[in-house]
């Protein structure tokens, strides 16, 4: 079964994000879906042809994680934004856990935003470690370095330049503020309950 591109056109018109930026970003995401499918097929053929021990197979295996995570992180990112976003439910499980782990919602937001404005390209992700019942704001470099094994990604912020430079130039902090205004907290809360 091939992976299919999800439709995020409902975000067109999102405040703080130009249609040009969003459409370009959707096209980039579609490339990750396409490349993930190509790698699944190529790896299956190489395995069938007895080429699993080759350097070419190894390189495709390594590339697969990058393409797959690029696909999935974009789906989570677009999925945790909405045009009709509302503030986080202060009585909800997630908000209570944020206050418990960070002292206040403001402390958490400051840490999340600070993580997002770090130099470099990648992702800022609020993870929930259900084993320790703890929240962490994490920097994920590129798509594949820094993920917390077994932890659930709840809120995903893309901090590659393509996510903001068209609209904000080098003002990443302004982009992050626009992102915060677009967070679909209902979706983020649901991700914690899975």
C-alpha cells in the first residue's frame, strides 16, 4: 500500500501564513510522500534481488528514515494548525500537565519558543513520555536526529526556512508567534490521549 498525500488545503487563508507560503510548503510535503513511496518500492526490489547487503541498500535504508519523517512530521505540523484555532483549554489534561511539568503555561511557551528560535534547521516538538508521564520540548535536527524513542509527538513546529522565510524573512520569532495563534489545541490534546 502506497502512502497518500493528505489534503491540507483547508489551511489556505490561515492568518499569518500567505497562500504562496502554504502552497509551496504543501508541494514540499508531497515530495516527501513521493520519495517515501519510491524508497519503499526500491528497497523491496533490492531485498527480493538479494542486494540487502550492498552499500546502495544501506544508503537507501538510511535515507528512508529521513524521507518518512519528513512526510510524517509535515502531516503532524499541518494537522496541529487551524484557521479557527482557540486558546488551550486550561482545564484540559494537557494544560494541567504543562503547568505541572513547567510551572506555568507561560514557562512552557517560553521554553518551546526558545527551542524554536535556536540556530539551525529542524523541528521543535512537544513530546509526551507516557512511561514517565512527562512532557519535553525537544529540538529535532533535520528530520531524524533527536526524536525521543517511545514518546508521542503532541505539538510540532517546523523551523526549516521554507516554513517561514517567504512571509517573515529571517524573523523566525515572528513566524513562531503566528504559529502560536494558529495552534489547534483540540488536536494537540487528542494526541496526548492516544
